[in-house]
């Protein structure tokens, strides 16, 4: 094999490796954006984070601020400086003023901004441990917690429209809306 042939072969191999790397990166970006386009022009939402739906929150520990107090909880996971998070909180402010049946608990990865909170919402600040234990993939993220402490649906919400879609698909009322809980309770080492 001559030097020219070796260089040509190495160049093509590098192009193939870079193409595969770029394809993987684009796939991840599409999944994080919330909608993946299909070849036929249709779209579907990627599967949500699995593993915590149906589990019960422990009565004490770092997850205890999320425990329902008489009505279901809509947990909203946010980060400081996140524009999408601000839009989601504005939408929830409008909806809570209209009489949302769930208690809103804002869980922030940094300090809480009281001026951005929806009316009557609680805020848990500097809660990276909570985000990690609940496997929150990014912010803003919405999660429904039933009155019996079981975790319901959860999904990324990057716009005001996503909030409406989530509230329409995950009943936020005082009745149980998820499968019967397993006998498992989340533990600190989960």
C-alpha cells in the first residue's frame, strides 16, 4: 500500500467516524427538543424518563418538600436564568389564578426568585439532590405527584403550550390517576 492510498483510506475512515458522531449528536438534540420528526412527516414525542413513575415518595428526607398536603402536587423543576422556565412559570401563574386544583411546588437548582413564583406556590431552593434523585433530565420539567405520594406523569416543557398539553394529559385532581403503586418507596440511595 502506498502512502497516498493509506492517506486516502485514513481520510475516508475519519469522514465516516465524524458522520456517525454528528448523527448521534443530532439525534440527542431532537430528543431534547421534545419532538422527533418521522420520515412520513408525522411526529411523536420521545418516551419520558422511566423508572420513577408509580413509586412513592418517602415521608422524610430530601424529597419530603414535594409531599402532597391534602391535594395533588404539580412539581415544576426550574433553573435560574432559564428563559423557558420563566415562560412555564408565567403560564402556571395564569392557570393558578384561574383555579388550578393542584398545589404548585417549584423546585429550583439554584436560589428561588419569589417574584417569578405562581400565586400560592411553594419553592424549594438549591435542590440539585432532588433533581438527581428524581432523574429529571433537564429544566423546565413538570411532574405530577398524587395525594397518596406516588409519582405520576412527568415531562419536559419548553413552552407555554407544553404546560397546557401536560395538564390535559395528566389529570391534576384529588383522585388517583396513575397505576397502583408498587410496594417500593424511593430511598435516598435510589
